[in-house]
């Protein structure tokens, strides 16, 4: 893995090859012990540690947005031994991560100043833009740093962000890297990262993406990751709707719900994802893993890019989900549509 010294064009002290002259010691690089493991060697930016902490590249990461996804993602970066700075609009989630070893920043600008890789994980394109442009994140980023934009913001949103970077900070390397997988997979480091962007930084961000997910799919230039994400989430929306309508049909036919769920168990039609959702429906558990409001946002992002007359079923699904959101169900899991259909 290349040392950051090379892409920043700076020299490093011989005691700590990962460290800029005069900069404070990086996590674990020049002491006998790291926070959660013994440092055996630091060569070309690599930390090798013994104990529960895997090898990392000593990259300093900033995570902005600590909701259902950003919070467990940041926790995994900390667990992987990557020095991590966190910021969230509401301070609570950041303070919680502070107790787990993160550095807590008071503003987006403070969070990113010394970061090699900046991750944004917030609701939508407007939130990303507000943090980056209005709250000074982009202006404060270190020269040549990488911005991994991981929120789901669709094609137009990604183009808007790419234009912002091109106009204001062309030295910053933008990666469009949304993720597949919800809160559980995020906590278990099982996300799939749908990454796109310049090839020359792929090795550089690998330790970060490896700490977040099971797999990184490099899809092409910026915009490709977001396109694949929309494909993934439209499929997911139809699966959720299929489950909801099937279970609701069972109820309408007078069948006992547990009999319906039992009959579907082990069916080749039921993917592991669907099986988990059916299990939760069986327990009437609709706490958000992937909220209905976010699901609707993503279907709308897909519909924005196509001729809606040719995608009539997706349009109809969006209408039905919008009515459920208008009834106050937006913060529940997408599976709550099952309950909505039975009323
Ligand atoms: N949940 C999933 O299953 C899933 C899976 C894959 C991808 N995603 C995508 O990942 C992103 C985050 O999802 P999530 O589940 O973490 O959402 P969430 O739990 O609703 O959290 C949203 C986050 O965005 C922040 N935020 C919203 N508007 C903001 C603004 N104007 N300025 C600053 N911060 C703002 C919130 O800050 P506060 O805490 O201060 O409100 C919070 O940290 C979304 O784009 C979503 O579509 C979600």
C-alpha cells in the first residue's frame, strides 16, 4: 500500500515515515503500543499490530454524518485502528463515538482539516451540499485529500457535487461510493461498497473501505457507483413491496400470518434478506434498518432518471409509499408497508 507521503509530495521524518514534519505523532506509529494492539512495525505507512486490531495504513479518516449508517461505519474504522475524527449535526452520536476512541469535532471544517480521507454519510444531496459548501468542509480539506461521498444521492446529486469539487477544489479527489447493506450489515462490516472514481486513489482508500465492508466493487468513473446503487435499491424496493403485498394478501384471504410465514420459510423465492425481513414482520418489528422515507427517496432518485411512463410499477410503488410517509410511517423500516397495506 503506498504511503501518503508520496501522493502529498511531502517528506516524512525517518522516525515515523507516515508523519509530516512537525505534525503530532500519528496513532501508533512511533510508540511501542497502539490503542488496542502492540505495534510491531511501521514501514511505508503500514501499521502492523498484534491483538484484535488488524493492519491499517495509518490513514486519518473523518466521518461526517453519524446516523443509522454513519455511526456503525465510524465505529468500525475505530476498531480497525484508523485514527478517526467524527462530526454530526446533533452532538449526541459523536460524543458516543468519542467514548469509543474517536476524536470529536465541533464543525465539518474542523473534522476534515487533517484528514486523508473524508467520508460523508448523510440523508440526501442537499445535506451533502450544505455540509460541503455552506459549512466549510470542502474549503477546509487538506490538499489532495480524498472525499468518499457515501450517502445515496443519485445521479443528479452526484453530478452537482462533482461540479462543486471541480469548481472550488479541483485538487480534492472525489469518490462516489454509496453502499449496499443496511444498519445490521454496517455494524457487522458486511457492506458492499459501490465505488467509482479515479483509479490512482483506489489503493490509497483500500484500508478504509476494507474496514467498512466485505467487498468493494469499482464501477468506473464518478457517477457509476451511484447508478449501480439506484439499480440495487429499485430491486430492493420491489422485494420489500413483494413481501408486503404477499403477507397482506394472506391476511386478506383469512390466513393466519404465522401459517403464511411458515409456508414461505426455506422457499427458494425467499432470499436471506427477505427471510430476515419476514422474520421481523412476524414479530411486528418495524424499527428502522432502512427507513421507508429513505427507501422512497431512492425510488424517486431512480424515477428521476427514466421515462416514468415506462416505469409505471415503480411510479405506482412510489405513490403508495408516499401516502404511507404522509401518514407518518416514514421513520419506520420499509417493511412497515406490510402493516400499512393491512389497514
Ligand atoms: N439505512 C440504510 O439501510 C441505508 C443503506 C445504504 C445507504 N443508506 C444511505 O445512507 C445515507 C444515511 O442513511 P442513514 O440510514 O444513516 O440515515 P439516518 O439514520 O436518517 O441519518 C441521517 C444522517 O444525516 C444527517 N443529516 C441530515 N440532514 C443533514 C443536514 N442538513 N446537515 C447535516 N447533517 C444532516 C443526520 O444528522 P442528525 O443526526 O443531526 O439528524 C444523520 O446523521 C442516506 O443517504 C441513505 O439513503 C442507508
